[in-house]
C-alpha cells in the first residue's frame, strides 16, 4: 500500500474566505429558525424533529465523507443540517430535560475543549487547512456540532436569562467577532485559535438575528415568522453555493 503523502492530499473542507463566513452566518441563522419551524409550526415536536434531522444529517455526512475533496453542495448541506441538529440538541436538553442554559453552556464548552484536546493529541494540529483524512474530518465535524450546540446555549443564555434581548445579543457577539478580527489582522492572533473562536461566536450572532427576525413583537422580534425567515436564508444559501460551484467549475475548466 502506498504511504500517506500530505503533499498530494486534497483538503476536504473549504478555505476560509468571505463566502465561507457569509454562508456560515446564513446557515446558523436558518438553523435556529428552521428548528423552531419544524418543531413548533409543523407540530412535530422536539423529539420527532430531532430524530428526523439527525437521520438526514447522518446521510449528509455519509455523502460528505465519500467525497475525495471539497464539494460545495455536499459540504454546505452538512453544515446546514448540523446547524439545525446542534440547535435541537440544546433545545432538547433545556425544554425536555429541564437542564439550565448555564449548565448546557458549561457542558458544551467542556465537550468542545475535550474534542480539541483529543484532536491535538492524535493529530498534532487543529488547522482546517489540513483536513486530509477521514479521522481528521471526523474530529472537524464533531467540533462543529459542539460549536453549534454551545452557540445556541450561550446565545439563549445572554438573550433570555440575562435579559439582553435578541438584537442586543446579536450586537454583543458581533462586537466580539470584530475584536477577534482586529486581534488577527493587527495584533497577530493565532489563525487557528482565531478561526475556532470566530466559528463559535458566529453561532449566537446568527441565531440572535434569526430570532429577532422571526419572533413576534411581543418577544422582541420583527414578527416575520419562521417560514419566511427560513425560506429567505435557505434561498440565499442555495444561490451562494451555486455561484461558488459555477466559479470553481470555470476555474477548473480554464486550468484544464
């Protein structure tokens, strides 16, 4: 069997670009509103919704792991579904099992830290530019699941328990992300650390604005509803992924 050669390996996840963060924000916003729509508006309930979305996520990850490199539609389908599932994990713990948001925030923080610790111990890197193997990709998706669950818990904790409201919570986490960007571009913040911190905080940022758009005015929102909000952001995600795919196809055709 030929030996593993990193120089010939193809990264299985996208580069961190403006489009990456755009779709990430759209996906986390939709994840919040779509979970509410399926569980509440369609009347499926948290348990049935969680089982259905977990099954869809499992199928999407099977497709994603089967790719030999980064394929936009497969990757972002998995991100959208894992965003919904991450939201549902936290919602189940809080609503069905009565776990406090403070507790869920701490638990998912510890689980995420443990994931990174084991990932580093096994692979000696946490860089998303070196997701060359199935094992590294498994660590990557597990970390992403915990970032979504943690972001949901932290966002709800600040908005609801601490009483800041959806808009103020979104602004707060937006300022945190801006400070991380300043730290990276000006102060020399480590790229890997900066990426994962930004990935965590974009979850409550997007979720807060998703709630602000969808929730009724009585709860501090604009009252657009989960149907319109989810549909709007899903359309934006699809259009952006199509544009990225067409651009990649054009670049590869010119290179050939």
